[in-house]
């Protein structure tokens, strides 16, 4: 409502109230939109573990859905996504879709100058699956490897890379709901690999 009505004011009075007023209206609109996204993300975060039924989830199908959802971003970045043969895991499909989409979306968003390459790997390790999402993007310096999983933590300005800083916090909560762990390894400038485990035998 705040954004819509300010937009109406902007349309009706643009250029008539002076530069300061135009700037204020633009800031109200972008602030209201950010608040909208933050509330959405906070809601999503709070709902992890409370919605959807656990069932066998085909991770290959999840990856195909993510690639379809992110097609516009892939096309813009010229991104190529490859994967190992992905397993069926016990889990909540909507949560696993969000997990893969957050990690792959970030791999495309935080790209460098090279054409984007993302690889989703997996191997069985005892009674869990160990997944990895590897990219060739801007990388993350070691001092931030833990911090980026915190709510609202971001390392860049919103103008350069848009976002609310909730994606990895939501991802971590999803992985923990599936009795797993998530962490990152990276070299600044030469890409990042996000690793996560999911219990292979017992549903969340
Ligand atoms: P958002 O994407 O909204 O900024 P996230 O919680 O998904 O929030 O990520 C937090 C921060 O971690 C990002 O702002 C970015 O600085 C860093 N980050 C996440 N994924 C990557 C990646 N694949 N490559 C480089 N930096 C990343």
C-alpha cells in the first residue's frame, strides 16, 4: 500500500515538487519494496520445518524444476549447470527445492567475469548424502564463511547484488530440519563450494 500510493503521487506530481521530493518518493518506494521482501523472507524462515509432508524426493526432479524457475537468470548469465546422478532422498520437497534454488541462484548471482559454471555433486557417506554446489564466481574470503549463514548477513551492497541476506539462513534451517549440516569452502576470486548433508535413511 505504501509503495502503491507513493507511486501514484510520483506519477501525479513528478517534477512539480522539486528534486528533493522526487528523491524522497523514490526512497519510500524502494524502502517499502525491501520491507515487503524482508517480511516474505522472515515468514519463509519461520515456516521451515512446519509445512509439507516428508516423502521420497527425487533430487534430479528438484534440480530440473530449479533450472526451469531460474531460466531467465541462467540465460542472462550464460550459465551452464551440470550434475552428478542425483539420488532420491527422504525429505520435504518444497524445502529441498528452496534449498537448491537458493544455492544455485546465489551461484549465478555472485558471478565474476567468466561464463557461469555450476556443478551439483553428490556422494553417499555412511547414512547420509553429501551434496556440493560448486561455482566459478567471486568467491568468499575465509573470515566470512560462518557469518554469511546468519540472518540478514550480506557482504555486498544491494545495488551491486540485490538480496535480503536471508537465503543462506533459510538454507541452513532447511538442512538442519533434514538432520544435516551446511558449510562453505571458497577461494576469493575463484569460486565457492557449498557442501551440505542430508540424512539418507530417516525422513525429517
Ligand atoms: P543474499 O543472496 O540475499 O545476499 P544469502 O543469505 O543467500 O543472501 O547470502 C549471504 C551472502 O553470502 C551474500 O550476500 C554473499 O555475500 C555471500 N554469498 C552467498 N552465496 C555466494 C556465492 N555462491 N558466491 C559468493 N558469495 C556468496
